[in-house]
C-alpha cells in the first residue's frame, strides 16, 4: 500500500514538473500566439524587409542581422517599434549610438 502511494505521488510530481518546464520554455508573441524560446526566427527575411527602404541597405542589413542573431527578435515595420524588442532597442555601438536599425 505504501509503495503504491509513493509511486503515485512520484508520477504526479513528474507530470507537474514536465508541465512546468514545457510552459516555462515559451514566450507570447505580440499577436498573442505562443512560440518556443529555442525557436529561431528568419533573420534574413525580417531584416531584408526592415532595411529595404534604407539609404544604406547593406549596412542596415548587416547591423540588423547582428542584432537579430543576438536578440532573436526584429521589430515590425521599416523603422521604429523598438518597444516590441527591448534587447534590439537597447543594443548600442562603441560610440553609444543605437546599433540596430
């Protein structure tokens, strides 16, 4: 009897821990959908769109790619919207200027 209770308790605890770990490894996107923390985004496509109106698209794309790789996030649109990606918005160059376009 005591053995079956111990097995049941350990099973319930294992299921609880598995649920917690799975739920903890997800973030909520701006649109409310869920995505995994480990899921990589398409930096090339997102940066191509963000930089397509830039006067210096190659420089913009290179900086955006670096920021995207580090933050796994690119703000929507061609400029602004940095509040969506705080990591992206707070990254600076050695001179103290915003690194990410």
